[in-house]
């Protein structure tokens, strides 16, 4: 077994205006003897444009996939491209084909999706091509990301990241950040969280929106929704609560599910922030308050809430009580990935977390299209997903497996048979739209 992480104090370096902790000082660099199993890569569907969320469906033969909306590297929002942004699709998991590098999708896979529902103008702020060019629409709440299912209330939850993807790699943030829910009991959309865009002057809408505008009012004196989230991008259900993270204002917010579970027509739930841009972490007996930035991924397993951070490039876990509420114990560092490199302008770009039935944690990182098997989490042996000095080989290397150097991976999901589903923006279909769901087994 490995001797454990290097015992030296972590350093602090800056990312933009934020000081980031150098967590790489604590990773375990001596555990490559834990080899990865060979995996077979399959293609399940190319019929969902630019997928950005996966969730189970009550019928075990299907999964639900969220369409993100056309992104900036594909040319951004266009009235001429039907990208189904905000729609949920049913995908048959019995329809599948092997991935052969250089070969596109077959006919069955290319048509393997049935639209479950599309977004509605209320509570969504949908792009209206009749109102002018995308740059003029300061209210649209796309792109949409993450998809989580609460079996008790039969609700699907998604985040509206709120902004305008424009051609040429440009992005303009809007201030209509949201959480929407689709209730299977009524087959209607409802609002869980919605930021009030009127509090942000249009002149302050740029690549980012200042965090001073979040929440949009004093939550002590106003009813929900409070508009906590600046760039909400992932969620998870834990016991009695829904947890959602926001990447831009580095926040984890807790929402009470009791009202929604009892009544499909319940209004926005009570909510509160529970983790901000720093946390107490226990480094092998030494408890330190450390900065944590870019909250971007969530998972729940065996009494812990796991949080992935895109800016800090780490995964930490925090103990939950029997109701799914966060306790007061210090968190623990579980894994560290390639941190931000100012010269390259890049990092591992941590996207999502998922557990298999063996209790192994899997982490998807977009930049190099990789999914890592961290193994059963062990804070005494912090996993390294560094580009040099990784604790193990990637579980899936999508560029290598598909023969496409720019293949990327986003949200991930395990089914009951421990098959791993992955969202990708690859162009494997003949319809000119990006979007593939791959499966590794």
C-alpha cells in the first residue's frame, strides 16, 4: 500500500482574483498498482442535441437526458437550429452499438430518443427569435445543465445557468439563474429557484455578473425564491433535501423537499446556503480552513455529501445526518485533479461525480475527456488525477477510445448494472448536431 500523501503544508496561489489552495501537496502519488479494468465503449444515442444531464427513469429500460442548448463553439444560439434546449428525452438503453473509431452512428442509435417534455415559457425564460438577435435577449435562462430525479416526489430538477452563448467563443451572462422542476404527477414545470433580473443593470451583464447581486433580496425579510445562485450547475437529492451548487459565487444551497413531496403545486421551497467559498478540512488530523472555489459537482453516498470544485480542482466530502442535513464535522479531501494553469488558461475542468454499486467514486473531467475511478474514497490516501503523477490510469479516455482528439465528457450516470453513461458533445451523427451518449461497461 502507499505510504500516504506527502506531509508538507499546502501553498496558496491565485486564480484571477481568488487565492487557491495547492491541494496537490496532499495527494497520494504511490498507488498505481491499483489497475483499471478494461472497458468496452458503446454508443447509445446521438438523438439528443448537446446533452448536459442524465437521470434514471422509473422504467428501468430507459434513462432521461437533458438537452443543454447549442454552445458557443458550435456557433451559439440560432433561430435556424432546433437544439431543443431545456427538453427532456427518454432514451432506450437496450439500443446500443459498439464504438468503432472513424465510424458514425447507425440508424437505430441515431433515432434513439423520444421527447418526454419541452420547456414552457413560464417558469423558463425561453429565447424568442421574434424579439431580435440573441445578444439583445437579456433574460433567456439557457444553457441548461444537470438533471436529478427525486423518486419520492417524482420530480426532475434542472439548473438554468443563464447566459447567451454567442459565435466566436463569446459568452454573456444573464441574471435569470434558476432551478426548474418537472413533476411527473402533473406533467408540468415549476420554479424552485429564480433570480430577479431587474436588480442587475443591463450594463453589468458581461462574461460574468457581480456576486454582489446574489441573492436578489434579503432572505430574512422576503419569501422564497431568494435568487441564491450565480451559475448553478449541479444538484443532488439527499434525504429530505435537494442540494445545488453554483460555480460563479462558490455556493452550496440546501432546499427543503417536504412541501414538493406532499403537493405538486407547492411553491418555491425554503432554502439556505450551507457551504461557501471556504470550509474546514481535516488533513490527517490537522483541521484547516481552506478556500474552495468553483462548486461544480455533487454526489451522495454512505452518509456523505461529495462536492467537486472546478476551480480548485478537488473533491471533498462532508458528513450528513440521518435526514440528509449537513453536520458540523470538518470535511475530508478525497481527490485532487490538475489545478488551474494561468499560462495555459486551463485545468482538469471537473464536471460530475457518480458512484457504482461497489462504492467506488467516478469523476468526469472535461478538458481531456477523461473519467477517473477514484476507488472507494479514502481520505488517508488522497487520489491524484494529475496529468503527471496520477494514482491510476483513466477509467475512460474518450479521445483515445473514439479516435477524436477533441472528444469531451460531461455528466455521468451509473445504471443498476454498473454501466457508466456519459454525455459528450461529439459529432457522431449525420444530422449536423453535436451530442452523444456513450456507455462504458
